């Protein structure tokens, strides 16, 4: 969410995932401060014991047919490289130059060679870096400004579908789509115009390949709330 607020730059897949991993292990202190840049422990096994992933392969992005173990190493090495370029002074400024090269049309791999030079040398630096104590930094509580948080109760109609919505959001087998959508339809018929009911129905109908019914439900959700991002996405799909 933080990264995608800036849509004027293209981001390579390794950095999208590495950046997310960088922020995935915060430590919250009682005084309201937050530590960032901590080691992502869940990636340690893949980085230390998993198969080797050359940087050139990392820059090409995740490929079809990658195993779960290979994907784990991809995420881990993406995090390690992001941490190195963000936190270590040895290559200060190179990450910004790399992203600028991509903005100017270079591929993720060609841009890396232009900015980082010999990728084998960078790979050796990373191998040494992962064995060192890594730098983290603290954001003081005085720098964190939270907006008021409001909580709204579900409508009576939305309360009837919220658990079904959870099941629809989970990965499901294609054969289950029709079964999950069936109990929603009578509820939606009684609750026309309820935004959460309509968006839930639209997603269920899409999963069951009922495009026209999904479009109609998304349209009703947009009539209830023209600013509903979820309804817009479902309508587009």
C-alpha cells in the first residue's frame, strides 16, 4: 500500500516483494515507537539453507513452474537486496538510480547491470551481508501521527453474509464456487442495494462464471456507494 501510492515509477517484482518483506517485521515499543529493518526470520532458512538464486535470476522475476522453496528464496533474497541497498552506505544512491533507469525504459536486468555493475560482485557482497548483524532503525512516537479510527457496525443484511464472504475470499476449488454462491442469492434479493452484500454477491457470481449477474450486483453496489473501489474492480473484471 505504501509503495503503490507512488504509481509514477515502475517497480521490479523483486523490489515490490523485498520492500514488503522489509516492513513485515516491525517491533512496537511501549512508548509508541517502532523499529524497522529487523531481520525477517521466516526467510532465514531459505537464504541460508535453500537453493542458490543468482541475482540475474532474481532480476528476471518469478518464473512459471517455480517450486514453493524457490519462491521462498526469491522473497528472501529480494528482502536481503532491498535491505542492503536501503540501509548500507556502500552502495548509497544506487537504488534510486536503478529505479530511475527502469523509468527511462531499461529492463530490470539491464538496469541492474548499468547501475550496479558486475552482478557477480554484488552477489558476493550480499552473501557476506547476510552473515553480518543487520542495521535497524527506530521511528520515535513523536513522528507517528495517527488519524482518528472509527468502527461502524455491520448492517443486518451484511451480518448475514459476512461469514460466507470470508469463505469466498479464501482460495477455493472451481467446483465449490456454485455452492458458495447459492445461499447468497436469496439474501441479496431481500437486501437490494446493501453495498457489502452486493460486492460479496458480485465476487461469488464471478467465481461461478456468471458474468452478467456479477455485473448487475457490482452496479447495484456502485449505486449505493459510487466511490467503492471493490465494486469498481469487480465491475471491471
